[in-house]
């Protein structure tokens, strides 16, 4: 197998960050987890497993919405050509090997003997169909098309070999393909998203089969005994949808679930002292930030202090954006609002991810300087602003927004908060309905994140698929292109860092913090804490 172009020594480079963020005790937990050897296959057991999830799932269609809750659940049923391990490294998935045979052509060798849940074999035709299907879902609130737009041609070489051509040299294609699930062409060719939700079209190669999807309540699954890799230890699994912190924790304490994700920071110390449970923690790839309306002259949720529309959108002024950033006490946000489950952020990717860089620190808390910047921008008395965000999607998301509202109000920007259920929120975010919106993003590459979040929106190329603020800068775009075109890891990383620095000088978004992911599980279980925050039942093992 060709070596992945992105070698990310993520675990080792984050240990110091975790030590600062979580303290010595939690760091010991982290180091124990990241140094675990790959566990030997565990004999399949006729036992059930129940897991409490921290976010709702809007659909089981693996190509409908590029959002972590949907992706996490879909990963139980479907797989990708290229997989990502717990430390963010690219590893073989349904493709047992891949290589760049020239600057614009990649060759993928399918793993032989893989079967779908209905017993049919995985074919190259299934892969081609799966790469083309996302473009057909035109009503997706968060499309996957950005991961396939670089592909200009597909060639079936033989029953197990596929060649993909890109119009220009494109280094991160394997990383792109780690986000596209492979479905059965036979089952999905005429299927709707609702056909996946009902189970009619939900035919994958993953370790579990769907038993029942109870929307808003649970996903019931059964072990797929024809799975090509190590069999899960559990005959049946129930993923319970428990987005509210208190009920999720209560379910664990009462023995109603065996494991939960998204442990509230206030309960971490308590659970560490309870011999019935064990914790797994690590700084994750997810960065939280405020996305700002940079394209409208009159933004819908910005007014003067009397509630009247302003003649111009203050968020388009760099000094106003700098004032907002300096108004935020990120250390307090991480320590108090997040109960220690956050690390102050200055970039759109976490420390250790290519493109972050070693030097940048979060902008210092300077409320007096923020007031001066507002006055220089022509707003000495401030203005009114409404912040929007989801409720129960990210760690303490509503509390984070309320804390930001307090920070902004202290410098003269009278701020309100409105939160919505996740599906409704993403739907409105897709239509750029907001002036300032909370968003979280996880990526294993800075150029990858920049292309999606800050690249000039272009439906043809898939750039800017989540750039709802419509930021556009030709130099940043050029820097991103340079990074993406490089197949040399060092050159690509340097270009990604240049692009990140250039973008963040303009503050098109305001970075807040990197999340610390925490799982709690019965003492007799183990789970490898993942940098991508995902919870995969197949990786839960008896100790």
C-alpha cells in the first residue's frame, strides 16, 4: 500500500496540550488511552450493548448530511475506501491499498471478499455509484459533494481496481474519500433518503445491520456475521438518542446504558472516583467558532440600539470583528463554561493538525481594546446582535452562546441568543439566515478545512460548501490551491499554514475553542478515545 501522504503524529503532539487543559490526572488517562496497542480480536458474545449518544440523528442516508451525528451512526452500517484510525491516521478501509501513479491519477485496490449485508459482493461499480450519488441529493442541508468534486474521471481497470483522475494534481484525495460511504448500487440506485431511514435501502458492508430506527429515540442494530474484519463483541447494540446531559448521565448511573459520550465537565471528577466506571479523554479535532455574515450590506440580526436596521453591516468591518474576538475571555470560557473540556483556539484546526502552526496563540482578552476598536469603526455606543446556534449539538453549546453574549454586551454590543434543534438550525444555516452563528468543525488538514469553510463558494468545484458567511479572498484561495496541489507532505503543510495565517489575519470567523472529548463506560469495558470524537460500537470491547 502506498503510504498516506499525511502522517499526523497527533497523539504525541497533543499530550502537552492535554496536560495544560485537563491537569495531571486527566493527562494520565489520555496517555493510557493513546498508548494502547491494537486490541486482539475478541470472540463474539451473545450480549447486548447500549450506548447513550449526545446528539440527535436526522437521517440514516449516508450521503444526505455531512454532520458528525449522522456520520457517526452511518459508520456502523457503511464503510469508506480509506479509513481513519483513532489518532487521525489514514488506514486501509474497503480499499486495501492506494497509490498515486502520476500527479493526477490515483489507483485504488478493493479488498477482496467483502460482502454487503444482503450477501452480494462489493464491486467497483458500487464504488463508482457511491462517488456519484452525493451530487444527486440537491436538497442536502450539508452536502458531501466537496469530497468528490476534484474527481474528473473514473476508470474501472478490473474487478478490484479503480483509477480516479483529477483535473490538477491533488494531494488529499485519499482524505476526501475517507468521507464518502460506499453503498450498494443495487439497493440504492432508485432509493430516496426515506428509504434509508426505513431500512429498505440501508445495505452496507459495515459491522452491523439495521434492526429499527426510532427517530429521536434510538437506533437498534444487530451484528453482521458476514463482516470481513474483526467481528464486534456484541450481538446487538442500541444507540440511544440522549442529547440532554442530565438524562444521558442518569441513564449511565442507573445502568440503563453501558457507555455515554459527551460527559458533562461538571461530572468528570465525580465519575473518576466511582469504581463502577472508567473515563477516556483526549483533545479532539473539533474547533468551535462563530461564523459571521460578511456579504450582506444589511444583516438580518444586526440593528442599532433602538432596534432599527443599520445603513451598513458592521460585521464586514475588520475592526468590529477584532473587537468581538478581543472581547472573549477564552481561558474563562474553557475553564468555567466548559468545565475544563476546552482548549482556547486561534485557528480552525486543532494543535498538531497540519496547517495550525506551532506559534499562534489565542487572541488575548482585552475588553478595553475592544471598545476602542468599536469606536474607531464608528460604533462608540455599540449595536444590537443576535447569536444563533444549535441546542445539544456541541459541548455546552447554548451555555457557550450565553457566555459570548455576556462578553459582547460588556463592550457595548447588546447581544441576544436564539437556539434551534440541530436539523432546523443546519437547514437555516445553509440558507445563510443568520448574522453570527455557532459552528463546530473537525478536520485532519488545515487546507481541507479552509477549502470547505473559507474557500470562495463555487458549486462546480465544491469549494466553500460550509462557507455560509461568504468570505472570499483571492490570495487565500491561491494559498489553499497550492497546498491542495502538493503531493509532498512538508510542502503541503507549509502552504496550508500560510493559507491559515492569511485567512485568520482577516478574522472571517472567530475561533473559540477546541473541544475535549470524554467518554464514560462501565469499568469492565474499554474504548480507544478517538481524536475525531466518534463513538463506534464495534470498537467497544470487554476488558
